[in-house]
C-alpha cells in the first residue's frame, strides 16, 4: 500500500522535471534565435544580398518545422532589408506576410512592431494617413501587452510624423511623451534619439539655444554607449546650429570632428555631409579656397555613394531574381513530389484491387495509370511552355530597357545640338549687330536708314522662339523628373526663369547664357539674384550647385 502511494508522487516529480527541461530548452532556443537574428541585422547593413539569402534559408527551415515565430521574424527582417535598399513594394510584401504569420501566432508585440515598420514604409511613400492608422494600431497593441519600450518608439514616430507636417505643438507633445516613457523604464539609449528629434524641432522653429541643448544631451548619451555612428549626425547638427548663430569657428570645429569620425567608420554619407557643412562654414568666413576644397570633397564622396549604391542595387536585384527563380523551382519540385506521392498511393491501391478483384479490375487500373501518366506529361509540357513564355517576357523587357536607354542618349544628343545651334545663331547675330552698329556710327547717311532696319530685324530675331521651343522640348524629355521637382519646390517661376534654370542645368557659363538670352552680363546677374529669391535660397548657397543637386 505504501509503495502504491509513493509511485504517483515520483511520477509527478518526473513530469514536473520533464516540463522544466522543455521550458528551459525552449527558452535557450529562443535566446539563440535572438542572437542569430542580431547577426543577420548586422550582416544586412553591410551585405544585404548575403543576409537576404541566409534569411530565406532560415525561413524555409522554419516553415518546414512549423515554427511560426521564427518564420515571421525572418519575413520581417527580409522586409527591412528590402526597405533599406529602396525596394518598397517587395518590402511591403514581406511585411504583409509577416503580419499574417504574427496574427496567426498571436504574438501581439511582434505584430505591433511589424505594424510600426509598415507605418515607416508608408511614410516614405508619402502615405502619412496610412502611417497614422498603423501607428495607432501598433500603440493599442503595445498598451494591451504593457510594452513601454514599444509605446515609447511609437510616440517618437508619431511625433516625427507631426513634425514633417509642421504641426509642432503635437510633435512636441508626443516626443515629450516618448521621453517620459523611456525615462520610466530607464532606457537611456532610447532617450538619445528623442533628444535628437526635439533638437530638430527647435531648429525648425529657430529656437537655436534649446536645439543646441537637446543635441548636446543626445550626444552625451551616444558617447556613453560608444555609438560613434549615431554621434556623427548629432555632431553635424551641432555644427549647423553654431553656424546659424554666427559661431563659424566653433561650427567648423564640430564639422571637422564629424569628418574625422566619418573617416574612422568609413561612413560615406556622413563624410559627404560633414564636407558640405565645412564648405558652408568656410564660405561664410570668406575663406573661399577652403570652401571650394571641401565642397569638391563632398561632391566626390557623393559620387562614390552613388557608384556604391548602384553596385549594391545590381547585386541585390540579382539576389531577388535568383530567390524568385529558386522559389518557383521549389514550388515545381513540391508539385512533382505531391504528384509522385499521389501516383505511388494510386499504384498501391491498384495492386491491392488487382489482388482482390482480379484481372478485370487490374486492366481498368492500368488504363487509369496510363491516363495519370499522360496527365503528368501534359502538366510538364504546360509548365515548360509557361517557363518559355516567362523567359521570352524577360528578354522583351531587357530589349525595352535597352531601347529606352538609346532613346535617352539620343535625346541628350539632340539637347546638346539644340544648345550648340542656339549659341552659334546668337553669336552670329551678335557679331552682325555689332558690325552694323559700327557702320551706323560711321554716319554714312545714304546707308544709315537701311542699316538701322537691318539692326531692327536682327534684334527681332533674338526673340525668335523656334529654337527655344526645340531646346525646351528636348530638355523636358531628358530632365522630366528634374522639372517636376522644380515645380514642387517653387510655383512662382516664369518661362524666362525656366530658361535660365535649363541653361544652368546643362552647365553653360555666364557669357554663353547672356548671349543666348540676348542680355548683358549685368542683366544676367540681376536675373540670377531674382531667381535665388524665388527659390528661397539662403545666403551662401550656390545657385548652380542647388540646381545640379535637385
């Protein structure tokens, strides 16, 4: 009797120990996955194509193991990599798949985090209304789980959104709410970004003292965490504040510090920004040689960024293409495997029926097997035909891209030709007008009236619009996106302003521009000054540089 009572107790203890082992094993596996995903994030910043391939493999394994948690995180991180590379449509597709997985899995924190990332994506796609909706959904989920860190991040994101809409009171409210929440949970690092956001708002409102104080707080926190990359942007912002308040020397010191840190971390974006700020500072101090030197450095780093991004984009697109191709192949193989499984079951069924029912049923089943084999061959033929159509479509798209590139090169040549014709035409007319004016000054009265008529005709030909129309048509075809951005920047530009901007865009010098427009160099300087005012350029900003960068 005693032994009977002891055995259930031992069994209960064994079950409890077994459950504890399972729980600890699951927790350990979750920690290992978390570390692995952190490595994927770091790899995604430096080698996005490699990170995407590894995440795709991890996702396939998670799906095979029915691990929804890991599969959702893989989809989310693949979406983040695509977002960082500017492939917003692909990123949204990954985010939506992750949203479905997290919703099924019931993990509200991960679901809220995913909604927040989609909100940022919609913000970059000029869909602020959709961003607000997603942020509010994420915030409500974080409140349900009492996730203070997540709430603070959403508060900061909403505040940033209000700042971009110039609703500074609402922006201040949410940023301070985020700061308060970070303070409650003791997240010192999270406060750094909020201080940075507050500094940006104060800078927009020209509250430079408050902006400087916020940026200093942010910088101190980043330095405590030894985050040099985040510190660079804040140091650049402090340099801007000092320059805007007339403290040029101190501003240049900050920009030099940012430049040194950018070199150390090989951060091309911040190198270009710090050189640009140094150029502005030296220009305001009238040290034009130094200003030119750093502005040229900024241009050089910008070109390196463009070249590097082009290479990365090409490699990343190849990875996306290979992934799609591999996914299609996997789908095809799975279908074949399922077909083979069905076929095997059918064969076993047929064998059993043959044994039970005899030769008649056996002959019927052989006919069914033949039909199944024909159907499989037809499916294979259809698949091969579809693949051939897809390859043909891909070749057609490549041909279309090459054709568009050739058309763009041709339009560029036409633009150069029209520009050259305009210059030669106006130079010839200018020479003829000067010659005739000299003949008029000789005071030969029998020719004076005739010469004046010729000069009047030449003056009228300066205003002939045919060449200008051809030039304008070619320019619009080559630089359509540039003109769209220009119209968004200012709506007060006249046709004369557009002409001047077009000539500056094609890198013509002042003498040729004055000749083309039929005006003097003094009149050209006045026209450039008026154009700067319409474009709201600050003192020290170069008009030609602004137009080239637009």
